[in-house]
C-alpha cells in the first residue's frame, strides 16, 4: 500500500490515485511523495527508498538533532555530561509507541512516522532556540523556517502537528502568564507554527 502510494504521488500527484477510483487519497503524502520522487529520479527498484533509504535518512537526522540538542543544554552554565546526548538518542530511536514497539525509527510499519519525527524534532529545537534570538532579522528567519517545518510536519503526519501545537502553545501561554521577557518572541514563533500547520491542513488534508 505505502509503495503504491509513493509511486502514485510521484507520477500523478496527490489529486489522483490508482488505489481509489475517482478520488484522491491524501494520506501523509509529503513523506511518500519524497520516497516516490527519489525512486523515480535515481531509478531505484521498488521498496528500496521506503525500506532502506528513508529509515537511514531518518536515523541520521534524528541522531544528529537529538545529540546536538541534548549537548546544548546548560545547567548553571555547566556543559552536559557525555552520556546525556547518548541517552537522548537511545530514548528517541528505540523508544516505542502504540502500534510499533520497536521504536520510532527501527520499524518499517510507518515510514511517515519516522521521517516526520525528524521534522518535528527540528521544529521544536528551532522554536526553543528562537526564544533567545537577539535581533529581529534572526527572529524573522527562524520564524520562516519554523513555518516551513510546521507545514512539513503536518503534511508528513497530522498527529505530529497536534503534538507540536499543544506543546508550543503551552510554552506561549506559560511565558505570557509568568511574564517572561521572551513572551513576544514565543508568541511570534507560535504564530508561525500555527500558520504552517494551517496551510498544510487546508492544502494537504
């Protein structure tokens, strides 16, 4: 099903489907569109992109983001011990979820889950980084990239967008209620996320 979906999206677009006569099947098509386009461009055999290349790309992306994120955490200006990035990577890579008990990456049950988790990690990492942006141009640039990541996350796996909106919304509200000095930046970046999610929702879903 997923291989057929990726092939159809890359050849006919998301508005046509060989799986459903007279209708479209908008099923997390960002991820499967990527796999289908890669298959066509590089002339890969069936299932290679979905079962080999996509998990590898997702694994590398997730490891790099999780390790760099955990390593950047400072408590009382003290660097994280070496085991903190390692533990973060292990928990994210092998930590299971309902329906796939072998981890977000180490399963072939849901390629969209794997690749979109990388986009979600990048989105949240960049959002938190943007809270300390020093200049308006930097904040605008970060907001633009966050909007794109929010769009990609929603089009890749809609349930991830709910997680992102909930967590980021909570940060925005908490910063406003506690009168943090970064509440305006949090609100601006939260708006960028909401816009990205909204565009993907009406365009894709």
